C-alpha cells in the first residue's frame, strides 16, 4: 500500500462541496471561517460570485468551478465532463445519469451541458484538509470520501447526503466513514432546519452570529449540533426506520402508488402519525454528520 499523503489540516478552513447559491458558504464565512466552495452549475457560480463578492475580494473565499469526478488517467485527459443541469430544481444538478432519470420521474427534467472536471485529490493537496467538510453533490458524495482514504489527516467533522432509498447503500456509507476513523454520527433532516435550528450562544464553532437558516441550508455543523452523537449501531437503527418510512410514504412509496379517492389525505394522515411515533420526518431528506474519533468529545455536546 502506498504511503498516505501528508497534507496539513487547518482549523479555520471549511470545504463546501455543492455550494448551490452560497446559502451554507455565507454562514461559514460569517462565522469567521475561510471557505473553499465547489459548484458545477455555471449559473449558480455566477450568482454566488455576486452574492459573496466581498468575501472573495478579502481572500477568504475560493470558488472552484466544475464537477468532482472519480480520477481515471484516461478520463482526465478529457478536461470536461457531462453535467445534467436542472432548470426546474437547481438543487438537483448532477453528473449521475441515474439521478437525472430519477429527477425526470419526479417531474424535473434536465438538459446536458459540459463542465470542467475537478480532481479532488489535487485540491486537497493544494489547499489542505479542512476542519469541516460538507459534501452534497447529488450522487457523487462517495468520490470525496474515497479520496480522503489517501490522506493521513482527516476533517474533524464531515457530512454527506444520505442515500435514504437503499439501506444497503446507507450501511456502505457508514462503513466507509468508520474506515476513515469516524465513530460518532447524527442524521439531520434538512427540511426542518429553518424551524428547528439556530446557532448556540456561546458559540462552539467559530464566531457567534444570529442566523435564520434558508430553506435549503445544511444548517449547524460539528460541535454545534444539538442532537446526541450516536454509535454505528444506533445510527443504523435510526436509518432502518427512515428507510421503512420512505418505502411506505416516500416519493415512490407504496401508498403514493395506490390509486383511490382520498389517497392524498391518507398519506398526510399516515405521515403525521409516523412522525409522532417515530420522531422521523418522511419523505424528508437527510444528511449524515460524522465526528472523527480524534476529536475530544468533551467539546461536542453529547
């Protein structure tokens, strides 16, 4: 096995992988962190460059334009890759054909454009390992985790968008995180963030700011998360419930596929009962947050 790459880790640095319109990036910057942000959609990049111009001018924000791809020597000779740009829902841009097909089934078609390829390993070597790494790139999150395996240093905290559709894939995600040294987890339902989260005072990450999170924000991170950190077995039990709920009530769930008068009312009623008894929102969408074993748990709320 080749030696691990020695790259410094910076406690004031965050990677926002899947910047979208800068909702999370701006939050991290206002808390005093430097940010390396990644975005493949050129229209979203242009929007964020205007929104966050002052931070770019200050040298605190670097935007890397393009799509992170799995590195293959032959593929990297081609400088660009196919990107499915979703004009109906800008959150759903992806390089994954299967995700684009899912989006079509949900009524959000895409058009294909070409964007620059990003070699994530080279970026880590150039900019260093961050304190926190948010990964949300619609079907390609695992590329980033696989690259981290090559580095000696690991982010103290990271988050990925969970694959709630397949429990086997969820188990694989957790086991990859375990192999990287992450041993504590939280599953955060994103749609509830604007109503359920606010930055704690005194702050436990960076500087305190009064923040009302935007509807598509990833919200709090690291030691500021208020839920209890869970073991591998605990988080998998939670995801079993989430997966079962999605199977019954999700976008392609059994109840939604049934055709009868009153179906919509039944789904709403069932979702409400499900949320009351399981404390799990369905359909929802979930981020898995992970804490590295090297982090002193006493600085994180248990």
